[in-house]
C-alpha cells in the first residue's frame, strides 16, 4: 500500500463525536504509555509530526482519528499503564478505550508491546479483552532497534512465558529505521482487500 496522504481529522471521547464511518476497515493502535504509538504512526505514514510524540507517558488522552488516502482511518487510542496521572483520569481513559473497542465500527486493533519489557498485567488484560469481544488484532513489538539479535531471542523467550505466538504471526517494528514498515503496510492492504475496500497498491 502506498500512503499518499495522511491527515489529522478530529479527536473524540464519546461515540457520538466519532467521525462518519467509511466503507472500510479502520486500524486502531493501542498500547502502554510510552510504547511508541505516535512514533509508529508517524513512521507508517511518513509524516514526522502527524501524531504528537512526547517523552512524557500518557500524552495521548483522546481518541485521535487520521484519514489515510481519504479511504480509511488510523485511530490512535489513549495509552494505558504507568502514566503519572490521578487514578480517576486513568479510569476515564480506560472508559474512552472501551467505548471505542465495543463500538460497532469495523476495526482491526494493533496492540503495541515494547520488546524490551515483559508484558504487563494491563497488556494481558487488553489482549484478553480483545479476545472476549472477538475483535481481530495483531501484536506489534516496538523499539526493536534498541536490542541486538541475541537480546531479541532471549527477550522473546521470556515474553512467550506469558503470550503464545509464532514470529510469523506478529510484527517487529523500529520507528527509527522504519524496519517492519513494509510488512505492516502490506498486512493493512491485504486486510482492506479482504474487507472489499478500495486501496492504492504499491508500498512506498
């Protein structure tokens, strides 16, 4: 898939404020605070400032919708986990995510996990939640540029103690080098085709 155009459309908290549903699948990105969601979205779209990045965990507090090629949405969900915010605010962010997850919008969820970290209880809850709602999802391991191949082997061995997966069923991504970008874009293209949506072919 070639992303020719990527535009921020709007932010929302409640379903009534979501944008009009397009006739295609939308791709939502979710993960712990500071897992690299915004950087990954910027890397995918080749737009350095499309999604706001910050070294401060918990920067994304709303659901942000981006229009891609004027054909489908990329959806940036609030981060969860260790952001230093009041418990009441964390609970509200969780409700914001839940409203989107259980909405009737046709979606595929990318769950981002930092490859350097053993999945947290919040990560496991998110995976169980998606399973419970029978929502299709894919795991993307982020920040792969920060480890060696030997470290990757060791870390994946530890991660598999909590999550069962085959390497061919997950993605490995570096927002710095863009390694993994073509694989994710190809998967998105295939998903759109299976759903019967129009898509501009050819990875760029």
